[in-house]
C-alpha cells in the first residue's frame, strides 16, 4: 500500500459526520418544547395572580402582598438553587418542578371556581410557582449543553431567547383574556400545561446528572465564593446595585399601571395588552443594543439610559389613556433592554468562567430582593399616597440613580480603559 493511500485512509477515518440539525435533534426539541410549555403556562398563571387579588379584593395592599410573595423566592431561593442544580439529576428536577407546581396552581383553580379566594392561599401558591420556575430555568439552561454539540450551542441558546420573548408577548395578554372569560381559567390552563411539559421531559431518555470530579464543598462555601468576588470588584458591584434599584422602581411602576387601569374601569385584558406593548419595546431594544453598544461606552449608555428613565417614569402617574401608558412602557422597556444588555455583556465578559453561575446568581439575588421589596413598598405607597405622589417619588429615585451613575469615577475610568481590573 502506498504512503498516499495510507494517509488518505487515515484521514477518512478521522472525518466525523456533521451534527444533526437542531430541528431534527429529538432530545433538544423535547427539551425546548417542554421548557417552553412549562414557562408559557407559568407566565399565564403568574400574570393572573395579581389580577385576581386586585379585582377580587379591590385592595392595592392585598395585591402588593401577593406580588411580594411571588417576588420573594428570587431573593430566598436564587443562590441555593444555582448550587443544587449542579448537584442533582436535572431531568428529574424538571419533572418534579412541573408536578409540584401543577398541583399547587390546580388548587388555586379549584378554589377560585368554587368562589373561595383567600389571599394567604394565593401568596403560598405564587411563592411555590416562582420557586419551581427558578429551579426549572436554571436546570434547563444547564441541560442544553447535554443535548446539543458545542458548535450548535449558540444557535440553541438563541432559539431559547426567542422563545422567551414570544412567551412574554403572548402569555401576558393571553392570561388577561382568559381571566376576563373566567377567573379560574388561567390557573387551570397552567396546570394542564405542566402536565404536557412533564410528558415532553419524560420522553427524554438520557440522564442529566452532573459529573462530579471531586469532593464537593459545602453549599454555603460555594455560594460565598461568588458573593465575595462580586463584592471585591467595583464595577460589578456598581452594576448589581444599579439593577437592584431599577428592579425596585420597575416593580412599583408595574403595580401603578395596574391600579391606573383598574381605576379607569378598564378590563384586565387592557392590562395584558399594555404590558405586551411594553414587551415589544423591550424586544426592539434588544435588537438595537448590539450595534449601540459597539459605538457607545458602558458609562455613557447607562447615564443616557437612566436620564431617559428620569423623564419617562414619572409621566406614567400623570396619564390615564391606555395608549399613552403603553407608549411610555414601551419607551422605558426599550431603553432598559439597551443598557441591560450592555451591563450584562460587560459582566459576563469580565467574570471568570468558573464563577459565572454564582456571580450571576448573586447579582440576580440582589436585584430580585429589590423586586420583592418594590412589590411590598409599591402596594403601601399606592394605598396611602395615591398614584400621583407614588410617580413623583419614583421619579426622584430614578434621578438619584442617574446622578450616581453619571458621576461615577469608576465607570468613567472604565470607558477609557481596556478592562475592568477594579478591585477594592
């Protein structure tokens, strides 16, 4: 046999067939559909919780309590969930999330259909729904790597992102429409969606148990490493504080919009439509963000974004037209997407790979804690001070954030440097 023939045979032996396209990857499709159906059902259910509380009791305080219970798991569960997802079989975890979540929200559907609405029951069910959603989302995100080859990972994650936007745009107005038809229907819909999602995940035959290469550290030690890194890096710390303040403001703003629409005598469907238009603004902002962020520094993007917020946020309290409210929310969401993409891109690029999950979890933990606080404070302010003064206070809070960002020497220095080597 000649040398050329030998080399050719060796070369042909090492050629691997191209990977199966995602549209023909059965496990990816099952995972994508199962997670999408589960998340869509969860969105429909979670939009209905505050609507039920507000339209049943007429009390912004009761609505704030339910929203607070729904936001609380993001503060309490986020950190341990991230660590536990890396220890357990993720497929089984997703199955149990849908089973337990379906049982909890089915109990709400039955109670509402019988005319027995109890705010503590809604608070517990909303807490469980968001808790299972946190575990499910983290497990699914980690599992994608197990069902697609590395060269298709980017495309798979892009499809997940597109799915998320579609769910937000359809699920929110859809929930309000179902609620208008029958107040128990959104909760029953979510329970059925959980059953379908369980079937999709059951059809995935492989195990998604993480590979353990050595002894595991205690859970609190693993969590602490991410928190310490975030605290020691100035820019990362500033961004986390900025997102926490933004989440608090936006949670109060969302409650204010619901109260305005309710006081105008409009139906819950209007709440869903106004929120969906805001989602369209966020979607458009995400499309613009990459080009914008290539041309404008992080510091200037944040300063301009919060300056626009300072103008738009207080205006929400002074308009009553659903069209005007939708336009303002779209503008706010557009700007939010642009500076959020800039901030998260910066943090992901500059966080060590081995700390990505824990640092991201810590940042989300802080922002979500502010979200829970915003729900509680927002209900109290709207009840005691009214919509107008609540809007004025929100405008003042955003102005303080804007001034802090614009005057930050650390962010200005980053705009003129090659990297964020800023530690304390």
